[in-house]
């Protein structure tokens, strides 16, 4: 365990035992994608205490053990989802179900459960497959690409923008705004990103409230909230949540997965030679590459995991600490297509479990199937580094592939 330097801003409160203070940045454990998840594993292995304090990002607690992180995700009675990043700021505002706790979050969640249900996703599968096939076909003859911008982002964002019926031409603009809201190191810029997403959405929100369609955004801004119409302010928050959840996670997971397949041809060949393995392989990739770091806020003073927590303090619950915990999965950093994947935290746990989990897995499975049919052999460009930036959702910034 690395003891925090006294020069770091936001020293621990006096009530925090000195042995619980560490120097670990949950958003930036490593700058290289290959080391990103390794850094979480190394920290977990080196940290004996189940709950520690870091002075980074305003100062906050970190739950370290896998089962504690998994349980804390669902423990809304003691820990609130009011804030989605550290440091917490009242400027964030409400973002629909994302920042509401049960039972208030239930009606804001209902339209998501319906709009991205397994039935809806199954109906979209043919369109997802055609898009993935067309993209891979167009790229195959080029001999190389930046997988992030040429395939992963295009596939994920096009599918999502179709669900909410927003212009495909705004794909890059919206991606940049979500990037700011999810990963900018400056909390003020994250808030600015949220504001700019709201500004972009406002004309569409007003239009859909006046003339609803059958798209997911229309359902969000006309939701029934326990027998009353959703207010405009609530509709804006719900719409921002929808955009943030839909425009980011799948692309990030896909890039980490393809970087692995580029580096380990033996794993890739197994999928090429036996495409029936791909759905099972997708589960293992989802386990191996958790990209989300959520936080919770302590609701009331209490004793928890051997320390005194105070109302309002923040607790980080990184998903890698469950999926890559050696007590949960043996050899957690090793990818094994025969592994029996059980519970995962990639898409959360409890009332706030991501409603888009089925869609995300479907896009990964179909994307791999169509890509590997057309581009079975590929590698990372010689000499390339694969930069990554952390945040609420970690993301590879560039993935140059050659074939």
C-alpha cells in the first residue's frame, strides 16, 4: 500500500486512522491502457484494509474488497447515488434515475427498462449486424484504422442515436460533450459538459414533449412520475442521464477488448476458427475489462468496515475491484474463453444496474462476429502506445490497428 504524500492537497480528516490513508487516484491509476486494470489489481493486492482514504479528488474513501464493492453498489439505505463523481458538487443537479435513490428513482427508471428491454434489443439486432458488417467491409481493404473512431464509436453511437432519434451527423459533437462530462479532470468542466448536453437537447426535448414519437427520448421526456407528468426540469435531467449512459460505455469496452485480441493472436484465432465461442468470449471480455468507477455518498454517521464514516463523505466503488478480485475470479487478469463467468459488476448491481446491459453485450457480440469474419488477423501499429483516460467511464483514446 502506498502511503499518501503530505504534499497532496485535501489531507485526511483527523478522524481517519493514519494507516488508512493511501496515495491512489481512482480516475488515473495508469496512463497506458495495458497497465490500467493491472494498476487496480496491484493496489488491491497491496492494500490490507477494506476501506481506505485518498486525498485525491477532494478526499474520499475507497472500498477495496470485491464483495464489499459489490454490496455497496446496492446499499441505497446507507449510501446515496446523489453524486456520480468526486469531488461532489451541488452544481451537478439531478440526472434522472442515475442520481435518485429508491423509491424516488423507480418511475424515472421505468421508461429505460421498457425502451432498452431484451425484446427491443432483439428487434434491433438485424440493424446492428448490418451496420457492423458494413463498417468492417469498408475498412477491410484499407489495411489499417483507428479502431476507436472508425469502428467502435461509429457502431455504438449510431445504434444509440437511432434509439433516441437524434441526428447521426451530431455523433462527434455529442461524443465530445459526454467526454467532458465523464472524464474531464476539472470538476467545473464536467459540470459545464452537463450544461452543454442540456443546451443541445433542449430543442429536441421541447419538440418531443409537444409531439411525442416512439423513440426513447420521447418516452423519457413524457414519463409518468407516480401519476403526474414529468416536469421540464426532470425531463432535462432524465435526458442527460440517457445520453451519458448510451454514448460511452460500449465503445470503451470494445476498444479494450480489441487491444487484447490484437496482442494475443492465439485467443483471436480461437474465435476466428470457432465463431460459436464469441458469445461466451464476450462474457469473459466484459468481466476482464470493467471500465466504470462509481461513487456513493454516506447518508448518516456510522461505523463501517472498521472506520467511522461521516454524513456527506464520499466512497468510491471501482468495478475492477470486483471483477478482478482474486477471491472472486482466479487468475483475474488472464483471459480464458472456458472460464465460467458468474456475477459481474461491469454494469452495476442493485436498483441502479445499467438497463443497457443487454444492448451493450449484443453490440459487442455482433461487432466481434462481423469484424472477425472480414479482418481475422490484425495487430497494434508498431511503436504505438495506447493512451487511456479514466473517469466515471475509462476510455482508450486511440487504438491504431494494422492488417
